[in-house]
């Protein structure tokens, strides 16, 4: 089996992680940090905005089951790509909308999808498209966060609606239980 990696930032990594864990063809989802200048940053350092990192998810997926294009189409459905450095009440550069591409092919697909999404959203797309950089896995307590804490306030009011939206719009792509 051939696999690929996708690295995406679209606000809090808990939201993206929860959705992509349910996507058929995604083999692994890991929350982490990318796009900054400090090595091995902590969550607190990233949240301070001083490291330049974005909260991201790194997906390992089987392109024979789910394409990179489909992953990006879901990405643009479950977050707002028109708000710079913000998703809802989460503000700061760590919450920016960003695609870290891992190959020229991913870059080209991302350019196409961004151009298509410009016709869907009422405001300009601000999603950054940049080469993949050093990636750092987030602390263990951030991994599988929604699955382990579904009743926590942020999860119940922010993450759960995004998961429900994904399940509704992309029902045919949800993993079977």
C-alpha cells in the first residue's frame, strides 16, 4: 500500500483531528505544530504566538481510498478560510489557515482547490500555501482529544458541530464503525 502525508492548519487542531479520524482512507491523524522557527515548541509557547507555529494535523492517508483533493475539499468545508489568524473565538497566528504541501503535485492540487473555493466563499481566501517544514508532535494530552473529552465545553460546543457537519455533508466518506 502506498501512503501519503497531508499537513493542515485550520484553527484548533482538536477540530481537524476529530473530523479526519472519521474519514475513510485516513490511516493516522496526529496533532502537532508546524511553520514556526523554534525547535520542539511546547503548547504554551505556540499559544503565546512567539514561535510562529500553527496548530496542525498531520494525516497519513491511502490515496487509493481518499484523494488529496477530497481531503482539501473537506478542509475547506470544516473551517473558515477567510479569517486571518482566527477561527471563531480562537485568535492568533497559531490558528491560521495553512496548507503545508509535501510535493509539487500536492501544491498544484491545493492551488486548484483554493481557486475553486474562491467561488464558494463570500470573502477572499486567506489560506497560506507553503512547503512542508519541520513538524513537531503535540503533547500526548492533545492526541485523540475529542474522543477522550467529548463533553468538555470546547469539544461539545465547537468540535462536535464540525464533526456533525462533516458526517452530514460527506456521509459516504465516513469510516464504518
